[in-house]
C-alpha cells in the first residue's frame, strides 16, 4: 500500500490547525443525558473523516445491529463499559478497546452497564453525521415522523437496520 496523492501542494506549510479544549461544552445533549461532542466534523476535515466523542449517561441506550454502505466506522472506548456488536456477538468493551467496521460491516453499540461510559466515534470518509445525531435528538424529544419520513431519514444518513 502506498501513500495517497498529495492533498496539499505548498512548499512552506500553513497555519490551519484547530484546537477544541477538553472542557468545552458538548454540542448535543439528549433527553436521556447522553452527550455528543463534534471534535472534527466531516465539513471541517474536507470530508476526510469525522470524529465525535460520545458520552453515555447511566441510561440504557444505543443502536442495535445495522450497517453503512458509504462509510467505515470505528470505536475507541475511553471510559466505562460499552457493549459492541461485532457482527457475530455483543461483546463488552472497556477503556482502551478498539473496533473498526468497514463499509457493509454489521455493528451496533449500547450502554447496558447502568454507569456512565464514553468513546470516540470515527467515520471515514467524513459524512455529515451531525445532522443524523440532531435528527435522533428530535425523535428523542418527541418529534413525530411518519414511517416514510423515518425511512427517508435513515436512508439519507446511510443507516441500514438489520433488527
């Protein structure tokens, strides 16, 4: 495997880095207390990847088995325990555990521990997952969608459910 083609062709580099302090407020707080921080949205990385911090509250939550056709997704557990579906079984992942799911790979995640947990979610390429997370928030807050609206939303955000 070789390096991809250059994405920058300058000779001196440029001042373009961004910093997000670790104590910054999350971008989204769900009614159940789960929090999402947009560390590097796909739009800010030129579509290369998206990186999000997902913080679970004590509430049982998380998506069941599904797959994506257009993006790979990776999980890195920061704290606590998270159940991860690897396409075969639900396994308990804890701090330092990593799971990579290529496009088409069956996966899911959920917090069933009764305690807080956190993880990093990485998507490549950088799809606009913020709109997906925000749509889930609207659903959690009671916004009613017809079955067709729900199906269109999931298709638009490349979520194919298998449960």
